[in-house]
């Protein structure tokens, strides 16, 4: 029974969300769409390059490798 009541609450919440969405679309106002008419001064003109770290040096051979002659 608890699951049924939870499902009906969620169904009612979703229906309310869709009704608000329909009302917003009908009014023609959308808060999500924003197009600035003036370019943002904080936007860089050139792409930012990220320095690539150098490749790590190979590790020195272990004492076992030296003992086996795999140096």
C-alpha cells in the first residue's frame, strides 16, 4: 500500500510539472533561453593551450633485475 501512495504522489507531481511547462510554453516566455547581445569580455579570443607534462623517466632497474642480468 505504501508503494501505491508513493506512486500516486509522484504521478501528481509530474502532472503539475508538465502543466507548468505547458503554461510557460504558451506564454512564450522561456527562462532557459538567453542570448546576450554584447559579447562577453571574459571570453578568450584564442583557445587556451594546456601544457603537456614530460614523459616520466624510466625507473632504474631493481636489484632483482640486476641480479638476473636484465639491466
